[in-house]
């Protein structure tokens, strides 16, 4: 993936850099390499700047929270802040897919903290907004999580 990112950037297609770094960070997370994932996200944030209008901003913050939890599971305040920021950005952008993912991340965190009602309250309205696509992985995961919160 590192080689692929370098090849893409060598073409001058820097517009894809934040997306590539996001995917790289996610891959590091799946490989239980939170520190490397956070480095990739830091680079992605530097690329898009502090622009909350970036189409990737909500997902960058959500993944940041996930990687923070993976690195230090008991230190949840920063992760919760990242999830809230992701949720706020997604709502402002009316980006329902990113909003659903951020709501699921926050709901899982609150579920682990015993805040089942709050978890359900953040996830249920986003899930209920959806009228199609219920065979997608995100909506199936949301449905399972809502059932666990009932």
C-alpha cells in the first residue's frame, strides 16, 4: 500500500492523497498497528488541513477515534471527542453514510460504558432515516447493534 501511494503521488495526482492515507490508516488498524494508522491519519489531516468541509473530514475523525481506542482502550475521552466531531461534520455536510458510521462508533463506545440508552438514541435516528440499502454492511451492522441495545 505504501508503494501504491507513492506511485499515485508520483503521477501528480495529489488530490487522492487524503483518501489513500485514509485507506492506509484503516489497513493499519485492521492489522492492529494503531500507531502507524495514527501517523497516516496525521498526514491525511495535514493534507486536507483543518477544513471541516473536506468530503473525508467526518471519516478521518471517526477513524481517528477508532485508532485511539485501539491504542489505549481505557482512555476513551479523546475517542469520544473524535466521534462527536465526526458526527457533527457529517450532519453539517448531510453525509448520511459518514453519519451512520460515526453514530455506530459512538454507540459502540457508549455501549461499552453502559450507556445503552444514549447509544441507541444516537444511532436509531440515522438508521431509521434510511429507506434502502439494507443489504449493505454498514446498515446490517447498525441493525445488529440496535438489536443489541434493545
